[in-house]
């Protein structure tokens, strides 16, 4: 454990005096995200350690540079978990970077996102002030929305130094059914299953195979397995052996689909929308709400397809990272985000242009 908040604060104050922009770095596992980073490194990885963990209260507080693997190990001892299943990216991912990049795993629609589980944060702003928002208990909501603002801000609003989170008990049993299903049928079946009062906790389609994860009480999981396997579908469902490895690989983006240099696009759209008309490799997650595509395309083309499907798109990995890689924002939202940036970071020190060229 190490608390280097004072050291980080002095670096920010020195950078402000010198007018030097700062590039916030934790485990550096998500350096590929956003636009090209600029500025002097502001290293948070040594600011680590669990500050407080109350298993009975289901609340954990950790410094921003704490690796997710360290949090998971502590939670495992009490049969608890980070319900938003954050990608660990080879073990280098930290809790601060996970919140800043708003990263959640396969169970997102059922077990919520990192943004939903944040209770509070401590933050160093562009003036070097060490501020606290929210709290460390679920009933304390003062500053709650400011804590949530950090989800997906990619460090543009300040340096997160501490995060307080809700945690959950692990489910008693987890099982996965696999069906041979074509892409055009997978989305409809995912949504049909998600609408049923069953213990569904993840739904993914890849390479003409639909994966449905069930988690919860043994009786509920076993009953659903029996029912879904027995229904008359074009494909008979089979139970996946070693399903934990499959979902971990999907969570950490280590499946074969994620390998290679082709641009990786992330669509966040209506779960019921027809799949965008693009030839190539697709992976559908979150019951249809998150869709990954590998291939060359223009941002304008992808934006049009995403908006037609009721959502947004981003160039997640690869491609031209000098240009904007996030879905364009309406002018009113741009002005709002610029005002927030001015309030938290008046001199534009933190990760300039990383999220959008105009920030």
C-alpha cells in the first residue's frame, strides 16, 4: 500500500505553474483508448491499496492505482465480486482507469455498470485541490452525480485518487447454454430470453453461436436450463464446459475476435435493433446492446449506421487516432462538457484532447 496523493498534488501544482499539460497514467492498460495522448506523464500506479473494505456493508474503498486483481483477491475471500465485471487487460487494469474509461463486462445489462456502482470519489482538480464527492456508504449521496461524471471522462475532469464502490455477493451457481444460431436470428432470441423472468446474467453471439449465461440460486438455474434445453428451436442447446474461461476471455477481450490490427468499432445501440448492414466480423454482447465490428470504415458512415439503430459508435481500438474517435456530440452537450472542463480543470492540464479534440 502507498499513499502518494501529496506527491501527485505537487506535480499538478508545478505543471499548472509551468503551463505543462499532463497525461494521466495508471496501469497503462487502456493507453490505446481515446485520441493520441499528449503531455508529461502523471503516474498514478504507485498510489494504491485498499483503504477500507466492509464485507457486511458490501462497500469497498481503494486508491485509484490499485490493480483490479488485488480487489478481486480481497473480495474472493468473502465470496463477493465487482458486479460490473471490469476487463483486467492482462492484470494491469486499475480501479481508477476502469472508472475513467467506464469499462464494464458481459453482465452489464443485468448487474449494472461501474458508473452505477460508484458511491464516491476523491479527486485532484486542475487547481491542485483535493476534493471529495459522494461517500463510502450507500445512504450517503452528497456529490453522487459528480462521482458518476468521472465514468467515461478519461481523466479530462481531474485526477481520481480514490474510489468507493458497492460490491455484491457471488451467485451460488453459474451455467452457460450454447446454441447454433445465425446472426439474423440471434438478436431476436437474445431479447426474447432477456424478457423472461429467468436468472439470465449474460448473452453473447459470436461465430454463429449464441451463449446464454445463467447465474443465481441452484434451483432457479437448473429449472431454466431444463426448460430452455427442452424447447423446440432450430438448435438444441448444450451446456458449455469451462464457461468461466469463455466469459473471462470475453470480459478481458482476449478472444480471437479481438486479435489483429483491423480497426475495432464499438456500437452502443438499442438491443432490439437490426444489425448494421456491414459485411465482416461481428461480436454481439449485452443481449444486443453492445456490438463489436472489425473492419475499415469512415466515422461518418459508422455514425449514420449507429444513429439509425438508436445509438452511438466509437472507434475503440486501431484506426486513425489523431481524428475524433468518439461519436460526435450535439452542440448543446459540447457546451455543457466544456463548462464542466472549465470548472474542474480551468487551465486544461489533464489529458487535453484525449476524449474529444475540442476538450
